[in-house]
C-alpha cells in the first residue's frame, strides 16, 4: 500500500495542507499515522465529510417524558459512591445478562447459565467454538467500554471500529473493525441498508450528527438515535446488532445512567420499532421501548443499593 504526505493528500483532495493535518489530529482520516512529526496517509483513504456543514434530519417521536427516569437516576446518584459489594454484584449480573441477551438476539444458543459458565472459563459440550467466542468477546467489549468511560474517551469512528474488532475477534478477523465492502439485506426488515460504496461517507455524517447536531437532546434520545442510525447504515458485514447495543449503553453510561439489557423475549418488538424508525424517522416506539428497559435497570439498581 502506498502512503502519501499531508501535502500530497491535500493536493489530491483539493484542500489545504493545514486542513488535512487538523483532520488527522482529530482522528478523522482512517488509517493515518505519524512518523516523527509527519502524518502518513494511505493513497486510497477517503476524504472526510466536511463536519462544518449542518445535517438536518426531521426525526419524529423525540418528545418522551423522562421525568421518571431522571428522578430514579437522582435517587441512585444520592447513594454514590456505591458500596464495593453493590458495584461488584451489579456488574457481574449485568455482564452475564447483557452478553446472554445480546448474543441470543443474534441467534447464539447458549443459555443464561451456560453463558455465565463460559465467561468463567469453562467450555460447554455440544456448543460451537463461535458461540463460546461470541460470549467471551462480548465481555471484553463491555470491559473496553468501561475503560473508555473511566478514561473519559469519546466515541469516534476509531473507537467504534475497536469495539467491533473485539466483537469479531478470532471469529472473522478479516472483517473485524472494517466497514463492509459488499451490499447486504436485513432479514424480516423493510429497510434495505445503503450501498457499501457510500458507507464511509454516511458514517462520517453520522458522527457529525452525533457530535454536533444532537447535543441539545436528552441523553436517552441521543443514545436511541446513535443506535438506530448506526444500525440503519449497517456499516459492518456482521456484528452490527451487538455493536449497536454496546454503543447505546456507552452513551447512557457516559451520562451516569445504568446500562440496559434489551431482552431476547422482546426481540420482535425491538426489531419492529427499529424498522419503523429506519423507514419513517419516527423514533417514538423505539424511545419508549428503550426507556422501559432503562426503568427496569434503574429499578434493579435501587433494589440493590437501598
């Protein structure tokens, strides 16, 4: 692969050299790396979308009443810092529940108890290597989110790809952390994901919306839009669902809400709400569903800490 300097890329993209260096510093040029003080960029790197341009989508159904959710969060916050035992207990339950349900939604046949055992390092007879890896990888992805929260790292295209890379590690390494290069369909959905040729541009636009256009929304709305618009693009060949639920929880955790578990039992309702959002931009059903899961999660935390 041939690499070019910022001056050479600037000429190719018809922008000034300083603009390219700023894009590299912001992590918006995929694969760019520094040699000394010089940025090197792949010859076939895509020109980043101009984040200075406004993106206005007419989203509907964003006027949900979050007073109960925020009141419950306030009660949880009043108990902080939580006891070491409470935190450990909640975390262990969360990792198993979240991993089991997120994988089960995608067809993994491990039961809840089998998932717990696999995460403890024990192999289950009769289950595939892939199903074991899906559980182990999902736990590692959760731990990566926890590190991001602790270190106050932002969600960027780079960290998103890192999350996805963890999800597909040792399962599909050639596609792990890489946008798809072929077209796909979603079984049972009306929405057809966009052509693979425009994935990079759409993902850049998504992060512009996420970073600039959604700042005035309630954190739950922001988390719902991030999940929904990400899945709508379906940027990866596989692992989009698990990645979307991880980044939704990242957004909630970032603002101090407990993470949620979207349960296997409500999978059909979950998919239906997403499909409506994708085809009409009406997020009312999806926001209501996620809010119900969040209330369930907050209720659990309050039961443990009271």
